[in-house]
């Protein structure tokens, strides 16, 4: 049986481990020792990966977690599934990928297939990952290199690793064939593209498409408010057209690892080659500026002054029914509120602990701002949490809204 090592055991890496473990012997590598300890006890820290499923793999000797790079030495396949965030200056940050390459280069002792699932700009596999692994390698090995960009949507149940179509491309024909054979054991539909750069660029554009359309509808929400028109009714009316329209809803901004981040990777690559990325950059600006717009609206409705007023943020996860707070708009909105002197707490019964703070009670504030509505929280509870409720989700009837 082939041995597969997966570098990174977060939302992407652990999800792949679960599915690949049905066909292969999987080693999950992660630098977080506490995470590794819990994984080896069969305790999952990721929505979508049940502890019972992880325990089943462990009992079959199909999965082990480790923080010891030497444990990947005899791998036949190594998958990179690490974060690709932005720097504080909102530029691409490949430090996690470089660390993964270092781990692979310093520990892998035989030729293997290296697959990148981490999202990055076109050319990352060929021009960064391959030479970086070679730079750190303790011996000369002729690895094969391929890419299959992750398409994990935390909390989603209708699409998973098995039924979500997967893009595949290798630097060589042999790498492509090996990657297709690997994924065919647990994925229903594999789509081969002509080069890794096509696969990398396609992944970036998938989420740039969403970023741009969310920015458009967020700007539209500001327009309809200025015109005295209900944005949600207007969008429902537009959505009755059976062709040529796709409905997006306004929000307090965008969150998660993909939508706020991937377009910046695409724009950075475009600008490096002298191509325009003004539309992408503007979409990013609109979504980032929604935090100020939301606070402006709340401030205007409350005598133009938030200083000293207690404000409760309802929902700090970036999407409903998950505990994922990566790039959450809540962070920018809380910063903006505190700049204006507001006394801010947050309530999220799924996240529970965030930035070393505990979720507050859903009551007792002068102002409540709904950023994410989990199914576990009833609209009536939110409406009763304070005398003034501003809803950015369109799900709390009776509240002020975008």
C-alpha cells in the first residue's frame, strides 16, 4: 500500500486525510503539537471531519499524525496543504509553503510525487515549490510534481472530496498520470488541464469571481439605501429572471481563507507581468470598506455618537454554522467601533472563544450588530438582545438592515 504524507492538518489537510485514508496509509504532519496529540487520540478539530471517522481510520492503521519530519521519509506521495495568507501589508505570504518545502526536502529520502493543494499564484509549483524542495533536499532525488487546488468549503454537506470535481495538472506527463491515479481512488470526477499554471489560475479566478460579485452587491446595497429602496426585495425581484443573472447577497464584508485572499494573489501575479488588475483591486477595497459603512449606519441611527455605548456583535465566524474565524469581517468592524469609543463584546455560541475572549451573553447591550446568524440562534433572541439591532445578513426580520 502506498504511503501518503499530508503536510498541514487544518481544514484542507485533515479533510484530504480522511478521504485518502480509505485507500492509502496516511501520515498527517503538522507543527502544532497539541493538534497532533488530539488527532492521534481520534479527536477532530475541524468541522466536516467527525472524530468517529478519524478513530475508524486509526483503528485500521490508516492514519497517524506527527510533528516529526522524519516520519515522512519513506512517503510515496506528499501533499502540501498549508495556509497561504496575506502579510500585514496584504501581499502574498508563502512562508507556510516554504516551511512545508523545507520539511519535505530535509526529510524525504526517496523519489516521490509531490502534490500542491495550497492556493497560490500561477507558477508557484514550477518556480517556487520545486526549486525550494530541491534547495533543501539532503540528496538528489527526481521527484514528480503536480497540483490539484483544494476546493474545501467548511460546513458544507452537499459537496465533499468525493463529488467535487478536481482540477489536476503535472509538470510532466508522468506526474499528471500519477496524480490522476492517486485521486481516482476517492474522487468521482478528475479534470486534467494543460499545465499547473492553468490549474493555479483557475482556482484564483473561482474566488475572484465571488469577491467581485460580492463587492458589486455590497455597493448596490449602499445605492439602494441612498435611494430609499429595500435591497433584499430588489435582489429577489432581479432573481426572477431565469437566465443571465446570479444572485449574491450583501454582507458586512468577506471572510474565510479564500475570497478575501485569493484575488490578491491573482492581482499580484497580474501586476508583476504588467497586466491590469484594477477591477480586482477595487472589489477588494469595496469589501474591506463595508466595515466602515456598517458602523457609519449604526452610528447615524444612534444620535451620531457611539462613544461609551455598549455594542454586541452577534456572530464572529465568517459564515453560518461553522467556527471558522479566518479573515472574519467581525475583526474590522470591532476595530472601527472601538475607534469611535464603543464598548464592544461579541456573542457566538459556535466559536465560543476568539482572540482570548469568551462569548458574551446574548443580552444586555444598547446596540446589537448581526454579522453572522447561526441556525442555533433564533431571530427573536437577537431582537430581544438590545433596543437597537442592525442586521447585515437579511435574516432578522424587524431589525434595521443593509
